[in-house]
C-alpha cells in the first residue's frame, strides 16, 4: 500500500540568496559543514536548499515581473487561470527550431521526437487538443534563438533568471553550443518520463501557464528505480504511474520516498542534483526551465563524470584488452605502454562525450571559465564566499590529478594546471 507522499517546503519568493544557500540562522557557517562523497552537505539547518540539496516550491512573487506572463497569455473566458496565447507565440517565435516529443510513443528512456519549427510545433499542439495525441515541445532553446531576429525587447528577453539562481556555471560557458535554458510547451496529459537531469545538474522550472504534477525521489532511492538495483546501467522506470512491481522489485520501497507536488501557475520549483523526477502536465502548460550548476553541486557533477567514465570503460573493456595485447605484441617498452593507455583514454573520452555530452576537457574548461573573475556572472552577494568556491574546486582538482587522464592527456592537464594557477588568485 503506498504511503502518504512526503512534502517539500513552500517558500515565499522574497527568499534571499543566503537563506536559499545555507539558511537564515547560519549565514556565515558555510565552511564548517561536513560533506559526504557527493559533496552534499549535512547541514545543521534544514531551512535551506542549495547546500543541503533539498527541493522547494517558490511562490509566484519570485517571477511576477516577467514580461512573458503578460505577453504569452490570454484571459480564459470563464475567468479562471490564464491560457496560452498561441497566436502570439507562433507569430513571435514561429521561425525558431524545436523538438516535439510524442508522449504516446516511448523511445527507450525517452519519447519519440521530431524536429520542426515553433510555428509547426504550436500547430501540432493546438490540433492535438481535439485528438488523443500528446505532443510536447521540449528543450526549446528560446533564449539562445531569440538573440537575433526579434525587434521587441520583451520578446528577446521575456524573463530574467531569478537572483537566487544566477550563480550558474553551466550557462556561463565559453562555448556557444552550450545552452541549458529551455521552454516547454505541452497539452494537458503530456509528460516527461522519470529521469535525473543532465550531468547531475540542478534545475529550476517556472510555470508561465498551467498546472504540473511533479513526482520526486531523493538521490538515495535511485537504485530502487532500476530493474537491477545494483547495476547502474540497467533499465530504469519510465512512467511511475504504470510500474510493474514484478519487474521493478524495488518499486514498493521507492514509492515510500516519493514526493508529489502540484505546481500552480507562476510557481517555481527547485530540483536539486541527482533527484529523480517525472513531470505531468495537468492542463495545457508553458514552462521555462534552466539546468544549472555552480561550486555547490560541482562535486555531484564530478562524481557523475567519474561514474560515466567508469561505466563506459567497463562496457568496452574488451577494447582495452585488445589495445594492451596489440602494444605488447609490438615488442614495446615503456613508451609503447604509455601509447596504448593514451589511445584507450581517448577512446573512452570519445564515447563519454557522445553519451554524456561532454568530456574532461570541457568539464574543466567550464570550471576555469567560471573561476576567472572576468567571467563571473553573479555578484558576490549571489554566490558563496570565495573561500568556499576555492575549497570546492580544490577538492575536485586534488582528486583529478591522481587520475590517468591528468597524467596522460596533455590537453586536459593544460586546463587543470591553469585552474590551479587561477585558484591562487581567488
Ligand atoms: O516540465 C517538464 O516536462 C520537464 C522539466 C524537467 O524535467 C526539469 O525542469 O528538470
Ligand atoms: Fe528534469
């Protein structure tokens, strides 16, 4: 029998960064907290979110000044919650590119996706309302694509990142290709299957229109959400509403940790690192969300990268054997030995990039870019103290310099060494 779902904190949008980071009572205690293997702080004060990695739901006052609430909505004839202004969205952003998921068609752990223009995507969504179809516009890079071709400022910048989320290293990267700022547009009934966010990043998501149900599971529950709990690569639950407990034997136990949240129009949810979540649109919905990271969850991202490398290495261990045999067969000495190891690390790195989206070089470039003063996007009062940042980055670098990738991949070593130099300046 399912237990009563747990709840999360509902907080006032006036929350300050210090309260969000570490809590009201211990604003200067960031250095004295104990940290577990994933960098999660065992914080004395549970009334905070970023350091203890706890989710929360924030009231509409956090985002009420956003222009999109005015321009993207129309009043409903019945006087209830505003509805999407499909015509405005299509006329303004119609030429941009999106992927549209068909929520009725599973594709491994995701849904079947089709690329199209925003105009076509919106037409698909509007047409679906008189059918059984469940189209869902996902991962629309609205901010990135709105930089050009729009004349009104409120269309170019329809919202601004709330202050408490400004310390964002993922979207402050050197490469234009990296953008994790999305708009989601779906019909009532559309959904996003159970997942953890990319690179173990955080997410924040604001409903501009509509109501969503979020089902959350804390990071410790992750093994129970898999077919074979001890095998990280085994199939995961796709839809928590239709789980077969004879296949997912941990499900009954997992359910006891599930948190079910109703997110109303204007509300913002904060999803911490490694929290699994499934999202269901109860009405037609438009939401804005960012995946983000900073010094606080950096250890989670680093741990996720190491796991990924380990998993890929295990999956292609036969290639390693082959490379080793080939090298020793060639009558090589020490240098040959190093040669095959470099090839092996590059092979793993290549696959990690394909699977996870980035490799070590890119990961450390992101860190370098963000600890270099000129690129910092958040002012001092919207990020942890410099000393905390330095300790966080040092922890990651100190571990990494013991790895083969540091010793054998010069392009990665170069970036890490530059970080070590930059740390002195913090
Ligand atoms: O709104 C959705 O359907 C998915 C959003 C999500 O997974 C996120 O914000 O992390
Ligand atoms: Fe997500």
